C-alpha cells in the first residue's frame, strides 16, 4: 500500500509548477501528482468558483465527478461557503452530502485561495475507504495549496 510522503510531494509539485501562474495548469498538475501519491486517493480534483455561490468541475483524476455544485450543497459547497477545510470520516453522516460517486466513503475538501486571498475553488479528495483522511493530510495539503497558488493574482 502506497502512502504519501508529503515532503517529497511538496518538492515535486514546487519543481513542476515553478514560475507557472495559470490556474488551470496548476490545478491539473496538482490533481495528477496528489492523486498518484497515495492509494487512499480514489478521486482527486478541483471545483472552480465560476459565478457567485457556484462551483464547476475543474481538472481531476479518477472517475466522473459532479459537473456543478452550489455553495449550499455537499462537502465541497460547505468548504467554499465557510472557507474552512472539511474533513469527513463518513460521508453518509454529512447532511446534504452529494453522492457524485457511490463508492465514496470519506472525503477531504480544502478551500483554494489565490495570492490576493480570493477563493479560486476547492480541492476535493475522495476515498473509497472510511475515515481515510487525517488532520496531517489536511495540514500538508493546505501548505502545498498555499505555496502553489500564491503566485496566482
């Protein structure tokens, strides 16, 4: 079973994205690298803010995702609405969870901010294992997101 080494992952992403400021290019690279770094990550991707209170799917790895998520629905919507990381050990206990994939058992969603502090979207990790994510995952991924997207203005 492959477990992520966040130090190595952070250095790899930093090397791959050095000097890049295009949001979609950064999202695509991050989704790919994070998805393949750990067997727990069943679906890994971004939902972008495209209108007030509305997310649309962005670059991702894994099966199909929901195309549109309003801020008032689901785990992704909660992260966008509150600006806070959502660590959900059991999606069936999350009120308003949207089952984009029936295999999802647990979820970690982090808000993504640009260098000026504006919300770009959310980074969503789904697992087909219950209670797959830890606060350490959330902290390490938040650090990677901050470093990666600080160059986007």
